[in-house]
C-alpha cells in the first residue's frame, strides 16, 4: 500500500492506494474529516476501460455506495490500523518521517534517524523526529492529525572554513536567508547582528513571514547556513 499527502481543490487530502485480491484500489480521503472524496477500483490485469470511479457524497453513508465501493470501503477500514498504528490521528509515524524528509530535501537512505516518537505540544499530538544527514542535524515536529509541519530546525554540525575574517557581506548574507523564505523581503527581518562564536564570525537574524518565525545563523566567512529554525507563530 502507499499513502501520500496532497491537495485537491485547496483541501488537504491523502491519496491511498492498495491491492486486494485481483483488484487495485485508489482512494482520495479528506485529511481533516476522513471523508472519502473519490475512489476508483480496477482489475490489475484489466484495461483502463475496466476502471470505475465514484465521487463520494460527504452526506451519504457507506451503504448508499455501490457494492463494489462498499467492499473497497471495508478493505480500507481493515487497512487503516496498519497505516495508523498508533490509533491517534490520521498520520502514522512512517508518513510523518516521509513528510519531514521531503520538506528538508533529504533522501531516507541518506538520513540516520536518532529520534522518532509521538509527543504532545500545547495539548496536540505531534511526532518529534530528529536525524543526521550530510554533517547536519535536523529536528522536526509533525502534527499527528493533519501532517502539518509545526516546527523544523537545521544545524550544521561541521564548522565551515576556519577563518576569523568577515568575507561575506551583510547584504549577501541577508539575501541567502530571505531566498529561503519565498515572498519575504527586508521588511520581514526583525533581528540581525554580526557575532563571534569562539572567534568565528557569524550573522544571526530572525524573519517573521507567512505565520512562521525563522531564526538562523549564517557563517560570515563562507556564507553557508549553519543553523535554521522555523516555527509556526501561535
């Protein structure tokens, strides 16, 4: 089976695909309500013409669907515990890890996950996921009910060039930070300073844009992003 999080007509939904017997089923499920928005089933050896597609009426109950759909609905219900092993939300641990890794642009094969657990944040269930990849540490919080990224943090664990000289201009460093936040401009920069960590120069700043607060550290000698933290503004 395969589960992916996507958006249909502005509504966050899950694409669920699985096989049962000689049939392959594909479901589109509203990520917030759990309602079946669309389904299709097809004999694995049949041509495209054998596909039947239905759009579920949210107000309709399962018995009102065709027998084929009802059978598929029963199969989905049976498969649900495997996809949501915790029984606590609509996103299981594996899906949360996938969401975090894809957002960070890190392949699962390149990541060494050091922590992955279900926790509570402000009374809400979230997956706390940490991993190392490419000499950096990543820390994500994913909402268990919606798959939303509550917070994300990145920290370079290997120091850049051993230089005490500021070779990257303030303007270039600001551009590096702002380029990471699509749509943000200088007016969204709320903090900015040049500091020295163990004699090594670095720029520290904060961007608030689009309901998210970003805090970052940029190596003033190499221009690389050493730390990056993003968190939803509550």
